[in-house]
């Protein structure tokens, strides 16, 4: 049975080493709100925590001799080294990159950066990103077809929609998914919504 | 002005029994721009809390390399009192309350996960009727959870005290002003550690023990209401609006 | 995200893409250039205040409280009541709002809302006279709770709504008897504000947060049914033609807002 747990609620009578939880005296407790379903804990909220290998969408916010500072929705900028890039970047450019490594403080270094065309960046809660992509990318494909443009989803909660897309539709669709991420049948509902919008 | 009898036939001024709480309503997720938010309507108190963070620590030189700083600001609105229009800005009272509330959450927030950042807890009392600080702590706990900021535990706060010779739970405005003692207190949910404790008035040791028992019992009711508010905000698809 | 530093960069990033969208005739939320976001008003929400209201335009939310106190009249107007307005851009309303004394934005907000109401002369301040050296002071506080663009129009709307909700306090022996009232505050008109921003070649009514960040120019026009009662140009410039075109829209949309005020 699915139930919501809040910080401090017990999620297991054993010691589990999982994120967003802590163990004390042999018992594991949640640290953020989440779903507890048959012993499985799914945390619902939280700031983006970069992990090596993550795909991120970022904005160049500063340039230095050795590289660029990139806003990836963290409290401090990530960094991408000039020698790791095949291209030159400008302030305000949007990039798609991979997280190379993360230090103890949480600062991220990026690699494999690709410059994206001008577009709109929409913020989306990181915990709901899996819903936005969908099983086998079904949801994301549905969105791309309907907004008629390129869409890139960063694990960091930044979604880039290319400028020739139907941006208002993308924004509306993401709002819908955001508000109903925890409900089932979402892909069908979004498909229905997009059909309706097309008709208008 | 004649001082009213605070307890008559075991009933308080508003008809409550000594251990009864005023009606409490908690709503989570009512603001769009804050990372987390909550509204607590407690008796005639209306307190709203918004949380931003973890975010860059400003000023930079204050930042800790080991952990996030928890910052708290408690403020009364100028229209919160039925009496005069209040002045804007901090007062000595609001400064002290901001500090003791911050000290509640410094116990709970897992600050070492976000070094060099700050977490801002903003509390605005929109309507006041005795017990704003306990309502504020109750709201802040929900707002922090709503923001997804990791905490060891939740915390519920309540004021107990003595009025008309009886130990009572959840003091109203007159009981606060005219009673014999007022003890605002906050308990962590799981272990019931005391995270806020203040007092004025006079209590014997026995009276204090009874007051703490009653407070613990009352805090469990608040624990449940906080959990319910958070559950509700995750169940339905709803828009974030402040309904006062 | 550190807004102060990246703001300049973000404005450029946002503006270019927004301009392209506008060239195709689309605002990000699908609105027409002269369309308001959904408007909601709730009155009588703070029982400790003599009048109160919450207004929402889109996701922006503002609370206004009205309180009366006995005050000393101004020496040059000894028989007239006084009216003071203050505003707070509460830090919980936006990560870009700082704690501390009111900065220029908060002060401008209070003064523009005040001018709209005062110029429209909707309150008969002579009726606030109590006795020699004593008048009623009306204190209106604007609390911006949630900032998703255009808190100015939302504040003006909440202020007028709170005034329509305001009850006159009972006065006995030169003092206010709290909790007792003698009828409603009489209002002669309902001023509302309508703000326009220019991005590229388009003037847009009721800017969302994105649009505010990308704007080149801004103008607020407050109206009652028959009059313009205040105007405030913010950054940028406006041509004579555009101003008069916007005034037309201001009256039209102002009436829409007035209907919502009356309907509640």
C-alpha cells in the first residue's frame, strides 16, 4: 500500500544506505517527503544533486581563461574547461553536457558539451523528470512531435525547447505533467490534451 | 477593567477544556515562487511561511565550508493586531523570536549536505491571537519539508501554561496576557526532544512536569496535522494559492 | 541560482527567444497582447484588519490590509483625515527579494498605488474628522506574497478590493472601539492599474515574470471608469501614439477588472 512519508518517518527496520534517508540504531528514516510502497522509498522532492554521468542543460554565465562557469540550477555554477571543448562559447549560450565529476562540496565539472540553438529554458522539478521522459522515452517523444521542435531534458531540472518550437504549448504541457506527475495514466492524459490543443 | 475569570467550572473563556487545542488548519504548498511554503491557521492566528534554499550564501564571507547556514526571519504584519496599526520592520521581540526559531531548525536540517549555502525561512504573521511563535514553528517545519530540504525529523510546537490555577494547553490571547505562566515548547516528532523552550511566570516543579506532559500530548495532534497537510499537497493536482 | 549576476545574461537569453515567439504572435502563456491572466479576488480575509483582500493575477498574489488609528491631521488641513500606504516586497515572494528596509521598488509600488487611489478622490477624507486635533488615519499595507510578474497591478487591485471591504470603526469619546463598526467605507470610484511592457515592437498588457525580465519599456496607467488617475513610466520610453493606444486598452481592461471587483 502506497503511503506518504515525511522527514523522520521510518522506512525500514534495517539499515539501508540510500539517498534521502539516514540510519540510526539499526533503523532507516526518511529525510524528505516521499512515497513508501511495499518497503520501497521514492523521495519526491529535493534540489538537484549532480552525479557523474548525468546529462545536464546549462547556461554559460561567466567566462575565464581556462573555461566557463555554467548555471545548471545549483546554488553555485558548474565548470567546463576550455580544453575540453571543441567550440568557443559566449555568455548566454545554452549547452547540453555530461557531468564529469563532483567534488565533496557539490561543485560539478562538465564534459562532452554541445552547444544548443537559441531556445527557451523551462524549469522542471528534478524528482519528476522520469515522468517527463516516460517509459522508453514515450512521453518525451510525444512532446517533441507536438511542439514541432527540438527538446532536451537535463537531469538538473532544465528543459530546453528550441526557438522554432511551439513554446507556449511546451510550457502548458510541462505544467500539466508537473501537476499530475504522481498520478497514473498520465501519458494518455497528455496525449489527449495535445490532441485537443492541436484541434484549436 | 475587571479581569475576567479565566476558568469557570473547568471551562476556559472560549469554552475549551484545559487540554483542548483551538481549531488548527495547515495547508502546504501555497506559494509559487518559494521553494516550499505553508499556511497555518491556529485559532485566529494566521501565519504564512516561505522557504528559499539551499542557495548561495550572501554575504559570501559568512558562508561555512562545512554546512549550510539556516537563517530565519519572523515578522508581524502591521494589520495583525485588532488594536493599533503596527509599525513595519523588526522589533526586539521579533528579533528574539527569529533567533529561537532558527535554533529549532538548526537541530533538524541536514546542513552538512549543502556547504557554503544558506537556507532562508521567512515567517509572516498575518493575523495574531496569542501563540504566533508556536504556529510559526509548525508552519516552518511544513514549509521546509515542502521544499524538499532534508531533515532528521519533523517538529511540532505548542504553548502550555497556567491560567485560573489550572495547567492548560494552547493558550489564547487573554490567557497569555492574564494567566500565571506561559511555556512555548517544541518537540521533534520521533524522539520528542525539546527543540524550543521558553517560559514566563511561576510554576512549581510538579506543575512544570504536568505542563510538559500536556504539551507532548498536544504536539502529537499537531504532528498528525502536519503530515496530513503534506500528504494532501502531494495527492491532488492543485494550483498554489493562499486562501486565508 | 545567483540572480543578481546572471540577470543581465538571462535577460539577453530570454529576450531573443521571446522576441521570436512574439513575432509569431505568441506570448509564452498563449495570451493575446492585451489579455490579462486569470484574476481572482477574495475579500475580508484578515479579521484583525478593518478591511482586507487578497488579489491574484496569474500566479502573482498580493494581500492588502487596512487599519484605522486615531491620528493628528496635517497642520494645513486640520479637518481632513490622513491616509498612508506602505508596501512590502516580502522575501518569501521571490528569491530576488531581499530582507531589509524598503528599496526603491517597494517604495515606488506604494507611491503609485497611493497616487491612483488619492487622485481618484474616492474617499471623502473630510468624513474622517473626529474632533479638534483628532482625525481618523487610514493605514493601507500592501504585502506582496508571490511574485510571478506584475505585482503592481495585482497590488492596486488588492488595495481597491480591500477598501471596498473596509468597515468604519466605532468612535467613542475620541477613541476607536475596536471590534465594533458603523457601516462600510464609502468609495466614490474604483481605481485599478494596468501595466504594459514593450518587448521589441510589441506592447504587452500584464507582463509575466519572463516578460518583465525581457522588457525594454514599461508604463502603468491607472483608471477609474471615466478618468485616467495616475500614470507611471518605468524604464525605457513611449511614443505619443503608443501611449494613447495603451490608454484605450487601459480603460477597456480597467473596466474588466472593475467588474470583477464589483462581482465579488
